């Protein structure tokens, strides 16, 4: 796709595309211009449930009638496909438009998903890439995929502040911001502060902090047990003057349904975890200035 005077007439980004030397940059600018809100889901360390958060946020937004894209930018550990029941799916090019179509999960017509998992012949196959290859892959996912008109693009990033997070911050401009996922204990909060410092260095806003694994809901009595402490994420948000989006408890049903490929906001919408995700989405919509839609 090169700059097309006729097809691009009236587009706000026409001058930018016209000046682009690389056809890929034209595609990137064109695709991003059709996406209203771009949000990255970031964590300072692994094991905080970031992908669970990203898939449930994207699913909840789609349930409310928003058109949502979910990009799995964790190239070395692409787990979004598993959590959406999309294992074994492949990406295919439309023979007429020569664009690559994203995967649409069954029963979720407003959710488009792209993951490195869709390109691997074997799910056990490792991706052994250095930075430049990863940057190019993320650029292609953003530019070559036929995302269409979206209200939200949610980008699930790997832990830390390395190549993938840097590429997303550089390629997606402007971004609404990052959502930072943490757990209550202090060791996780130390890395959370690094993530927030990274966002500031990249001139990307931080939309808020989500405290995941905030209390275990006993499946027998329903009481909450603070096995990882409680309130650390909220305290960090207060200290750093960043919005606190909410707490997500540990609940066995989240793990069970995630392994089955159905996000908890779909499978058990009345569970405490699903209700917590809904409250987080409410606050996130406020942060980006979006009016919530009725489910």
C-alpha cells in the first residue's frame, strides 16, 4: 500500500502519509488513524496476571458494544490465544484486498485478536529473536492487519520495559496511555514504579494502576483472604499521583475459565472477579473520556 491521492482524500493524516518514504509507514498511519483509543497493558514483572487482565478488559469492552482489537505483543509467551479459546488458529490474507484478517472469537463479534501464536506451527516452538526482529513484527501487526474501525486497541505487553514495550511506545502515536498491572506485595510494587518511570520517559500517560490477585476468595465460605497483602497498588497510585483503577481478587473460576478459553467476564459475569473487572472498565472509560455503553 502506497500513498493514494484518490483513496486518501479527506483523511486527517493525508499529509503525513504523503511524506512517508516507507510504504509500511503509510499503512501504519492509516490503520492507527481508524482507532480511537490505544491502550497498552504493562507490568514491571512477570506473574502478576497481566494477560488475564488484558483479555478480560478487552472482552468486557466488546460486551458493551465497543469495537475492540486485542494485540498480543508478548512475542515470546503469547498466551492470549489460549485464554480466548483460539489455539491452533491462523491468520489469512484476503485475496481481494491483500490484507491480513484478525481472528474473531466465537460469540464475540466486536473483538478482533492478533497473536504470535497464530503464526507458530507448533505451540511449543520458541521465538528466538533479537530486538530488531521483534520491532518489525510488532510494526507489521499494527500495519498489515486489517483492524478496520476500532473504538479500542488493547495491547498486551510482556513483563518489563524492554524491546516490545519500547516498540509499542514508539510506533503507536498518540497513545491514550498505559495501564499498569501489579500485585499487592512490595517486590511487585518496586517493579511497578519502574514501569511508570518508563512511561514518563516515553512521554506516554499512565491511565492507572490495577491491583491484581488482591485477596483470595475462598470457594467454600466466600470469605476473602489477603495472602499477598492488600492495598499496595492503591498506595503506590496515591504516592505517585496516578489513578487507581481497582482491585481484582483471586478466584478459582478465573483460572478455570481462562484455561478453557473463556474470560471470566463472559463465563461467570456475576462472580466477584467479573464485577471487579466491570468496575475497572468503568473507571478506565472515565480516564479516556469515553461514555460507557449498556451491555
